[in-house]
C-alpha cells in the first residue's frame, strides 16, 4: 500500500512541478517583454525628445534589449548547445539561436529580442494548447477509482484498488464507481455504463451477472466477487490503450520526422548561400549586413515546429475524440489506414445480428386438423430434450401447460436429420428436408420448398407420415443494423461486404434487407481469412490508397480481425480476445459507431493534410519574400510562431467533432 501511495505522491509532485515550471516560464516572458518594451520606448520615444548624450541613450536601450534577450534567450541557447553536443545540429533551438545572434551581430538588437520573446511566448502557448488536448483525453482517467471497500476478517475496510486480490469481495454503494471487474454475489442494481460504453440507458444487473470496472452503481448496495486484478481490469486495459496509442506512429508522423531532418539542413545551407554568395558578388563591405539579415529571417521562418508539433497533436486529438465516443483506437497508424478504407466487411452473427435464434414464423397445414397451439406443443415437446441449437430456440415457445398432457416415447435423434418419436400414439417427425425425404413423408414437396425464399432455419414437421407444417427460426437482425450500413456507405465506403458461415440463402436475404453490396456465405473461419485476403488483393493498384476494414464480434473472428488492414471489434467490452486482436475496439454493441470511427479518422487525416499544406505554403512564400528583401523579421516570426499556433488550434478542432 505504501508503494501505491508513494506512486500517487510522485504523480502529484510531478503535476505540481509542471505547474510551477509553467508559472515560472510565464513570469520570464512577461519580464523579458517589459525590458523589451522599455528598450523600444527609450530608443524610439525618449531619445528623440530628451536631450541626452547619444552614447548614453544607446547604452540604456542596448542594456534593456540585452536583459530582455538573455532572460528569454539563454534557455534557447543552452538547449541549442546541448543539442549540438548530442549531434543534433539542426534543432529548432539551434535555428533560433543562430538567427538571433546573427541579428545582434549586424546591429538589429530590437528584432533579435522580438524574435526570442515571441518564440518563447509561442512555445508557452503551444504547451498550453497541447496540455488542453491531453487533458481532454486524460479526463477519461476519471472512470478508474483508486480505492475499493473490501470485506476482510468480517470487516469493511477501504484499501487501494491495486491491493484487492482475486476472489475477494468488495462492497459497492449507490453512486460509486466500480473499481474492479467482478460478479455480483449479493443484491440487484442498475448500472450506468455510459462512461465505458456510451450507452445512455442504464443496465439492470442481478446476482450472477458480470459488472465491469468503470460502471457506476446507481441503485442499491451490492457485493461483488473480484474476478480480475486491478491491472487486468477492463478500465485499466482501456486506459492503457489510450495512453500508449501514440507509440504506434502513423505514416504521416514518420514522414514529418524524416522531412524535418532533410528540410532543416537544406534551409540552413540555403540561408548560408543567401548570406555569402550575393555579398561575394557585389562586395562584402556594402552588402554583407543586408544579406546576413535576410539569411537570419530565413532561419527564423524555416523552423519546422508547426509540422513537428501539429501533426502528432492532430492524431492524438483524433484518438482522444474517438475515446470520448466509446471507440478505442490502438494507434494513430490505424486512424490513417481507416481513413482510406474503400471496403468494409461485416461478420453476420453477433455483429449485424443478435446471434440469438428465435421463432419467426409458424405454418400449419390445414389437412392435419391441428390447431396452432397443439402443433406447437407437439413439435416443441418432441424437441425439448435435444441439445441442438435449433431445439434450444424452440424451447422458448414450449407450452408447458399443454405439454403436461403429453408424453414422449421411443424418442430417437437422427444425427444430421432431426427427431423421430411417438407421442399420444402418433409418430412425430421434426427436422430438416433430409428427414422428410428419408421417411418418405406424404405431401412434402422438396422442389417447392427449395424455391421459397426463406431466411432462417426451417424445422419441417410430419405426423403419422403426413406433412403437417413447419417452424422457421431466424437470427434476429439488430435494430440499428440497416441504419449502420447506410451510414457506412454515406461515410464514403464504396463497398460493404458480409462474410458469414451461414447458408447462402439466409445470408443473401439478410444482406438484401440491410443494403449490403456483396455476400460471401458458408465460410469456415480460415475461409474468412482467405476471403479478406482476396478483398485486399482485389484492390490492385489502389492498395496504397484503399484499405479493407473488417468488423467482427472480437472473439470468433480474431484471425480475421488480425489479418485485415484494420480490424474493428464490436461489442467487445471485457473481451481480452477482442482487445488483443482488433486495431479499433467499439466498447458497446452500437454498430453505428463504425461510421463514426471512419468519420473521425477521415477528419483527423484531413486535419493533418491541412496543417502540412498550410505550414509549407506560408513558409515557402515567406522564405521567397525574405530572399527578395520584401519583408522584415516580424513577418518571419509570424512564419514560425504564428503558423505553428494556427496549426495547433486547427488540430484542437478535432476534439469537437460532431457525433452526427
């Protein structure tokens, strides 16, 4: 426990140190600005009107400028020297130090001070902007409580959540955050799951139900048996994903890192050429000061900080926004891949459908002289003792009152066919087409049945050798499945595909109702992987631009989730397999969040492109103007600090992406 507390103390100390450093930086900037403004007043206002010796006046404002420069400039120069000692010759600090020292050498002290003050002010504002973005993401950390009330030795004691062991019992009172995953062993309650899943409707939980860390206990006191340690709990894993997502850099970020390493030395060499070549041609004494000034301007404007800072910040903001909507993105590279998705493949069972088979239709042949109630009683009672998935679905409509009057004799389960038994002196057959054909059932028309467009599994029934009717059992489509597919299309996805192990007829019927473009049915798990590979290969020359995303339930589809360009796990809250296999995890079962993830990814990548395009355009334009002598150092400062701030503010817009 002591270690844990120590950890918390270190964290608080670290935050306090950061706040102190920020406060100190701001004070230095203000003090430097005061000396800088005082120097301008002495040089530009007082000197012309006050009868002071020119040498004294010059000494005063130069001293003020020097004080201003040293307050803001010494840390930058120190950082530049440290960078040089480590072999980093073309850092942002090096460029600023070189440019301002050059300005001082040629007598432009005021502009050298202006560059340093504005540069440090820009750095301060950049840090504050970045902190705001990180704070928005870090707000998710509030869903993990640090303590838990545990029963030990018959007493309730409060301990650090990290110290609670497996199988211990914790007590949760109304309004408390759940600190650890577990199973309710006493009491019933309602839980607010919105912090984790985004679901606005509270979830009713009873004894025996699983309750996850991050939920809020709303109604009653409950006792929970801990099933996962703190580090392995759902909320800890989720927060770990968010915190470490930036470790996987996108191609855009890697490009910027490579670009800065090439771009900066090129600009330095270009600035050196501007300072030396024109002066060598036209005369050193007359023009060197002019061309050195222009070279210093170029060094100031050439700093790539707008790109180096704003690009990763855009991805971080995109990941943070997705996290707020209950979508976990494992790395910024997956945002980039998802943004260029051209095909989205959905698993059927458990993803587009509920994965729960229910009776959708009952048809009774008139000639069998049975009421619907009697027909249901015969069939469900015949199937009641079978463990087949279809039989389990029929149990739900099992008429207990009617079945009390029935007794089954000579029951026989014919593998791959169905059930054959005697009931009330009648032979009852319940099964598939093969059973009807095997028993030569009268009135059963195989051809007619094959031509019918039936979505679901069919249980055919015969009584005493005569066809009596059928019961159709279907996998229930999720309520928002159709809307989700429509939104995926509207998000710019040209092709939506269904991959399923279900029969072709069932799959095609469901796909037609949902607006899915292509169906690949009757697939085994390894065949799903093969089909994904075919979809990926089918992109041909567009592979560099179009990717394939797969949406699955995260457990059975782990191989496909791993193999696709980007795997999206649906309804995988608490599933270790899903978190491991998928690249993007939707924390609840809301299919419509697939389109939300795509939109956020596209907005993020668009934001990155905007920052890169804007920064390069402005910098190149100002570089040209500096080389031609059409602008001064103030414009060069805007080309660095101003552009960087604008790019950062643009990145922060991602935190306000609309959910619509």
